[in-house]
C-alpha cells in the first residue's frame, strides 16, 4: 500500500514535470548567435534538395511549372531534369517524388490513355486521366512515390488536379506539390485571381 502510493506520487510528479516543459524552445538561438559571432557573420546557408511543382488555371487554359533539379540525397544528380511529362496532346503532368516512379507512372498512363482514345474514337478528358492515375496509385497504397499535378483542357473546359501517392485527388484553381509547396502556395494565395491573364499567370507560376 504505502510503496504503491509512493510510486504513484513519483510518477505523477514526473508527468507534471514533463507537462511543464512544453512550449517553444529557444536554446538554439544563443547557439546560432555564438556561431555567427565565431564565423564573423558567414553562416552556412541551407541547401534546397527537394522539388517544387505548381499549376494554375488562367483565363484560357492551364499553366504548369516545375523546377529542373533532381537530387540524390545531398547530391544534385541532374540539374536539368524535365519534370513536366506528356500524357496526351491536351493533358500534361508535373511529377514530384522518386524520379523513376514519376517517369514510369506517367509513361504508363500516356500509353493507356492513347489506347483509350483509339478504342473510343474521342479525345481523352482530363477527369479520365485523373481517375485512371488515382486508381493505379491507390492499388499500391503509397509505395509508388509519385505526387502529381495534372492539368489539361478538354471539351468541358480547363481542369487542374493534384494526385497524391496514395491516390487521393484534389481539384483546385491553383495547386502546388513537393517539398517547396508551402512557399509556392503562399505566392499563389497572395497573387492569384479568377480569370487571370496568361502573362500574369506565367509570372506568378515562375515566382512560386
């Protein structure tokens, strides 16, 4: 009895102490100031090693944009990687994630949609491409690392989608994916407007 009460009292004190230590931690602020002083202001800069892909709907169509750097850990494996992939003549796709997965998935979908076009005798709609991609990725439960931004124009108008590696889909007037998506989406939220002109939209995507 007494030993158990003593033990529960110790545990409750420990839990209280852990709870009290929450909140913001500014210990690294002093360390950074000391490093800056020791290095005479020449602090090392963070290296960007991720992908940023983005797209918007403008007045007459869709604008897609992507960076061109493919990385392998801290190494820039290819500074001129083309991340905008052909799906059909009216649909294109930006890919983020594992480069090989993005290449395979988009090439496979392009082939499947061409067969679909030939069998139906009709131009492929954007929603058809998105549905096929979503079903394909969902089947692998996220093990295919391909995050995609799909844009195109068909008989129903201009469409822009994001397809996540697990197969979930979002349809929005502007989308971003990749490790730089937070910075890019802030640019879109600040500068996007309905029926934006082509030149203004191109500049906005480039800035994002």
